[in-house]
C-alpha cells in the first residue's frame, strides 16, 4: 500500500474527529426533503462547500465527500446516470477545497447501491463489485485520502463493495455498518459477524454509523471493541428525528449532550468519532472540544 496520511494519523494514536451529517444539514439550508443531498454537488455546490467548511471550522480532522448516493446505479434511479463521473469529481474537489488550507483529510463516501444483491435481490454480486470499483476509482483518482464504505446492512453487498474498492485502488478502506434494529442491521447482521468478516479482510477500520439512537450505537461500539483491536469509526445519529409544530424536523440530542457523550465513546475505545443524521456543525464542535481537550 502506498504511503497514507490516513494510516499515519491513525498510527499516531490520538483520536480523530470526523464530520457530521450531510443530508439533514443541507435540508436546513434549503435542500427539499426527499431530494438526495448528492444532487446539490452540481445544482448548488456553494452550499455543499459551505457545509464542508463549517465542519472544518468546527474541528473535523476528516470530512466525507457528498457522494453517499453517487454510484452509477443510485444516480440511474433518478435518471441521472450521465452525471456519474462529473458529480463524483466535483464532490471531491469541493471537499478538497474546504480541507486543503486546514490540513484536513478527505474520505470518499460510498453508500449502498439502492438495489439488493443476489440472492436477496436481482443485482448480481459481480455487477455490484464493478459499480463500487467504478466509483472508488473516481474518488481515488481525484484525491481522497481514504475510502469509506458506509451505512451498510448486508454482508454480501459490503464484501462486494470492498472487493470493488480494492480492485480500483490501494487506498485504505473503512467499512461501517448501520445497526438500525438496535444491535442488528435491517438484514439481521450482528456486530460480531461484521467484525469477523472484515477483520479477516484487512480493512483499516471497522465502523458504526447512523442507526436509531446514540445509546443503541454505544452498545454496538462496546461489543465491537471487545471483539477487535482494529480502529473503530463511530458516527451515531443525534437521536431520532422529532417534528416541530410547523412540520420541520429536529433531533433530540443537543450539541452539549452529544459532546458530553463523546467522553464515553472515547473511553469505550472509539478511535474516530463524529456524527450522522442530525449532527450539525454545533454538535460537531462540541464533540471536537471534548476529543481535542483530552
């Protein structure tokens, strides 16, 4: 593997601060609910860049590209497959622009394809692998420091994703699952299964992101840490979304509370910490103050 800033920073032993949510933050800035956040890479790049910069200013050591749903398959569902190369290239450029002056790293986000892989769905495993390889190639070619296969729920797809990424690049890889059934994914995958599979495949870190609540994700963190010496990536939601009288959404975990909870994440062995849905730059700043005050 080529010399890697990400691996160097991990090896230094200090916890690293990740970023917060993309979609929910862009919604507060005008993205229509139900519109994938990736669309704004080309349609409103100034807003995407501003969010990246807000996370950098709040203390992030690593920000993710706004490419969670930018696989060719996912874009194709919206009739936008022709934007595949351009949107991935621009997404990296926006993140790099926000990160360069602060020495912040950029992770290339690869989310689920949006179609189930055989035998549970109609997408062939080899085709899934090829789609992840195509996106990983673009992200790596344009300058990310690490690839992050995130919010996974199916071992078959996640393994195909890792094979695809490895075919395309020798950059380090993080694999992160979403336990949105408490301590199971929607497909019933247990933390122990995830750890066993991906520890053997030599990933740079295993992760936990999204899910339903900080408390449930924390239980998964404790279980994962007891099973592996690999670095652990931890990005829980700021609780579940609640509805204001005007119909807008808010999240139950405040910035101060999320910052306080970050102390227990570090004590439980998380090495890279941030937040997922509902985690604003204010939440992230509170997390960073705790992490960098250690």
